């Protein structure tokens, strides 16, 4: 079927009809400084780390700038650390802080305020609500032909051609399942009404979904994630620390990718899935080489653990340079950013326990990038071959 247009995503219409503030993430949008960022970042980090040595030819989809990023990063074992193992000494601070109640993971509360809640994040995918019934004026809105309509013709949703489907099937035949994506938005009770827009459109296309909130309400897939400090915008960093910690503690084994953003984002899950399952991203997670183990190898029943010994942390999103400083590249939090298993484990078990544990700030995206930089994980260049960004704010 090829790529097809998506004519109903209008910013002003979505504000009134879907109660969204902006359309974001995995859209084709030109970012003027993409190549400048790549050139300067590649030069800076190559100088910082010395000449990068490789042992086999990189994948064709990995450019020099991308290869610099993945080679600069460490490889991370995907198995969860066990406190009693002597070879996991570097995780002792993680276990100590967790036992002392000082780690960002403080669990979730159910609708009655009881601790230890583990929400079924697959419920929305299994029972998605109707979209048309909730928006009776949808047909009239879609028939409008204005400047917004024609601008929206540039948006594309990936629908693979027969040839692409055959290639994807051949590649995924080595594994039992495609990439499993958990999508999370942060919200709070006064804004739960905005969650219906996501629930009735893009969210059911994710393999798992929930809204990290301060009140648990299954009607909106909202879950009360406990965090330090008050529930307010200026304390977003503490909230996001607890969200990432919760994803690792409760859902790490069930998903391959974790996307977090605001409750006003719009995610084209089809395009995100296509990108995450691409040969380029699979190679990037293997240090830039295509001879990676399959994405998911299972033995026995469907509940057995997927096998992959280690992985390069990938931190994907819409890259910006804070105050135009190329040394402080970060993925902006508005449209959200995506982590693979290695990045999530590194962030939660080694970064969050020791960095900015008491800080109160709204700039959670800057802090996440800072934590990753300490462990040599940089925002991966996600633009396409024409220099177009796959995310927009």
C-alpha cells in the first residue's frame, strides 16, 4: 500500500476536538542544523575519546556520525542485576538506596491508595475505545480544506509495501516477535480529560500504555506513580525519575523499547515501530554492526525470557543543543524520547541513584541527558537520509 497521508491531524482542530496542544514525534520535519550538529558532535566526541577502533565493517545504514555515537557508548548486559552476586558490585548503591527507600522507585498506588500496585499496561491495546463515537463532528472537520489541511498532507503513516513486508518478515523470522513498545505519558488529575485523545487514537497501537499521574483511574489508564516532592511542573524531574524507575522495576522484562512524553504529544506508532525495527537501529544497538543477535529469541512457552546478552544504550528523540552548546545535546521532552533496554537499565541502576537525587526542576529532559553523558551515552542522530527529523516540537 505504500505510505499514505494522514489528513486529520490539525493543531487548532486537535486543541478543540482532541484537546491536544501539539502534534509531535516521528513526523517528517526539517531541522536546519542537523548536519552541523552531526559534524561538530562527531569531531568533539572523537577528540574526547580518541580514535575509535572497530573490528568489523559497520552496517550500511550507520553513518560516521552515528557510528561515533554508538562506539562512544558502553555495552550493557541486559540481565537484571542480583544483589547477592559478587560480580555486580557496581549496583550496590542501587540496592542500598532501594532498600533505604531513597531510590526513585517508590512504587505505584491503586485507586484506593494502596501500595504495590502493578497495572496491566496491555489492557488498552486489548480493549481500545471507539474514536468516532466520541467525536460526532469528525466527518465535518475532516471535510474542511484550509491551509492546515494542505500542510498536513506532508505527514505520512508507514504502511509497508508487499516487498517491504517480505523483507521484514524474513528478518523477523529469526525471532518469535517484533519489537515490543511501551508508551507512557506523564499527566496529573486536572488534565486526565486530555488522555482520552491519546487513548482513542494512537495509544492502543502501542504494545503497552499508561499515564503516569498522581491519581490512579483505570478509566483513563492513569496510574499514581509515587515520587519525591509535590505534584507540580517545577518538580517534573523527580516525577520523571520515578517513572523511569517504575518502568525498569515493573516492565523491563516485558518490553524492548520505552517511550515517554507529555500528555499533549501525538505519536505515530506505525512510524516509530518501523524505525525501531529497521536494520539501522538493530545494528546501532549492536555497536553499528549488522551481525547482531535476533531481536527476540525465545525457547519453550511464550512467557520465556527473550535472549540477548548485551546491547548498546540507545537514546532516541528530537535533538537540541542547550544554549547552542553542542556539548550539551539532549532530546527534548515535549515530543518524548525513546530508550532501549540497555539505556533504561543504565539510567535507572547507575545514573538515577547517584545524580541529582534531591534536585527540583522542570527541566527533566536536560537532566536525563546529563545523566547519560556521564556514562558516554549521547542522543542518537535520528534524522532520515534527506536530513529530515523524525520528530518535531
